[in-house]
C-alpha cells in the first residue's frame, strides 16, 4: 500500500463500510437529500472510474469538474483517483473566454459538468481541441444548446461497482487550479503523497501524522464516531475538497450543500449535529452571524466545536460577534494556500493592533526572495515552505521557476505573502506582495486596512485597493458595503475611526460605497474588481 489518496480511502472503507460517509442536501429548504455509507460511496466512485477507463480516458490524462457541490463531485474525484486520472477543478463562475483558457491550459480530455452550464460548455468546447469526452449531470433547461455527451445517471447505473483497478502510485497527480481574480488561473501540480501530508495533515491535521499508509485505517478502526465535517464553500475551491478528504481520512461523516445559504447551513448544523464547519473569511461568517442574531437565534448549535477559515482572514470584529453567539466553538484562522497546503493557525493575540500572527509549522520560514536565506527578526520577507511541496505549475515553466526553488538539497515553494518573524518564531503576515500599495514610498497591505475598517459599526464588508495618484504614486481606496439601514459615512468619518488603529499613510484617501462587495463564491477577495471600481469612481 502506498500514500495514494485512492488507496488510503479504500483502506478506510474496508474497516468502516457501513458507517455513513456523505450527506448531501440538494436544494436547501426542500428536504431533498442523499446519504451514502462508505461502502456505497466507494462503489459509486468505482462506477465512475470504470466508465472513464472504458471510454478511453487514460491514466495521467486530465478530467475537469465543472460542477456545483454534489455527490457527483466527490464521487468523480474519487473515481478519477481510483483510475489514476487527474482531477482538475473548474470555477463555475467562469464565462466562455475564461473556460476556453482553463480547458486548454489544463489539457482537459474529459469534462463532467452540471446541466446549468450547458450553454457555456457548448460555447467553449469547440476551441478546446483535446476535450473529447463530456458527461452531463442532470437535464438541461428547455432551449439549452445541444452538447453531445454521456448522461451521468446512465453511466452510474451501467458502470461496474467493483474495484479491480491497476496498481497506483504516490506519484499520481492531483491538480488544483488557483487564482483568476488578478490574472488567469494556475494549475498547482501535487504528488498525492505530498498533498496527503501538506494539505491533509498526514491523516491527523492536529496530531502526529501516520508513519505508514496502513496506520490510517488502523486509527479509524480504533477510533469512534460522532464527528461531522461541513465544508460550506464550493468544492471547486481546494480547501473544501481537502476538508472533505480530511473527514474521510478520519472515517467520519461529511455534509455538503449544493450552494451556500446561511439559514440552511444553520438548520443543517442543528439537524445533523455538525461538529466542524470550514468556510472562507468574513464573507461567509457574517451571514451566519446575521441569521443567528435574527431569525435563527433559537437554533441549536451546541454540537459545533470548531469553525475554521482558510483563504481569507476572519476579522477581529466578526470573530468577537460570532464568539458571543457560539461561545463554546473554537474559531480558527488557518493560514495556507493551494501551493503550500496548511502552514499554521493564527495566535490568540492576532488582531488589528498586532496584525495577523501565525504560529507556523517547522517547514515554514520567512526568507529574502533574492537569496532565499531566512530574514532577521522584524525584517520583511516572503513566506516559504520546504518538504512536501508541489511539483510546480502545470504548463507554466516560467512561473514555476519564479515560485519553486532548491536549497540545501530540498525543494521549496515561495509564496506570494509578505511577512515578518519575531524572536519566538511567530510570523506576522503582512499581505500579498502583489496587492501591496505603494503610497508616497510607504507600503500598505490591503488586509491590514480592511481589518481596521471592518471594526466600524456601519461597515459590512470592504476591499482596499491602490488607485493611481499624481502626488502619491497610488492612494489607498476603500470599497465599502454598508450594513443594511446604516447611515452613509463620510470619508472623514472612516478616517477618524481608523486613526488609532492605523498609521496616517495607511488611512483611506478615497471612499467608494457599493451595493455589494464582489468576491468569489468561496468568499475570496476580488481585488481586480475593487481596483476597477475605485479607479472608475476617481475619474
């Protein structure tokens, strides 16, 4: 047995076949749901894997998942892994040109897509020369474009529910496409063994990783039940799919919704006795707070013991509001990326005054990007990680060379985040270097200003961007979504509120009020959009 994700999953299935593995709520509020045991999910994945091989898809070729959350998503990922076909996530918000780019850049030969996306797939497919096998989930709407494809329900019924796949390898790949808000997305190539340890915690994210592959199933067999994981962000983002796999590695139950509807998330927490929620930043936690403060204030949330955020920082204000409503739940600000997996968790003293402070793992350092040597305490550098890191970016040797490097015989990844480190090894994350605003020669990181702005009572959400300025080079602009019913604050009101939290050069010089702040479906910031809005308002 190897550190291969399909091998590891099957080893868990074999010791807890009758345990409930997956609960799927299709359309929140309708009561429609689907439940699968580990044995049932395993057989469902076998059916997909055999269909793909029987259809001529070869091991090592790439299949795209252009899907909302659903059983079919995780079933297809597992089927790909079993058949040694590489799964590739597709952002379902993409329009034709973006889809053409991703289909071609990822060299997709097969695509599983939801019927809602039929017209987009039909428009993009003719320019994706290698894409030869399409599978549609569900029936298209009347008048939708015709796309020659297989029907998922039919292949699921016809495919073999038995294993019988060739031997697999820890070198089998898993590709996570990331980005797209500041440029076209990049495909991060992971060996499955590296992803198991860096992204899935080696079978024990908060404890001692397994020392041999067989140990994963041994721990599941020796452990109990009762933990329910609920990744609430879209599975098309790596953090949610990896959260689901962490649940499977524990032999526990995973709950997913088709889409994020805050009230229905909380009803599911009560009904399914959810233990752990994963989400992305304030954009997802704020609506849960609103529901808990209002129409669902009496909902039972006593089962919830942890809420973790990855991909976006939970602001201090939102953390306090949630803690008041759910005092027994741990709130975890996790730090990581598609290129590094999990790096660490924010310290308790993180906040507007001290910044986003992270106690990182032993494989993470802050280095000078020119020399790759560790920086001195208090000096700014880039976060880097060694050990279990990706192979690089698919189809992009230039970006791979700029991001991955060798030092002292080890492979490293250089992340885009700037940071400092103190004498105790605690890292303070300053923000993405690509989003840093240079105003009058001073560097301003948007995340720091956003944290301060979110503590204003009238600010519901905000993104900060740099706008060209003839005097300062760039000035700090705040694009703000107000709370419902809030009075419109002035720029001076906003600046006055932040004066005791930020140095003067970091204060916004421009305020743009918008009906809603645009983010990805998982809550990640869309800084390109914020910059365009602020520049347009400044004309």
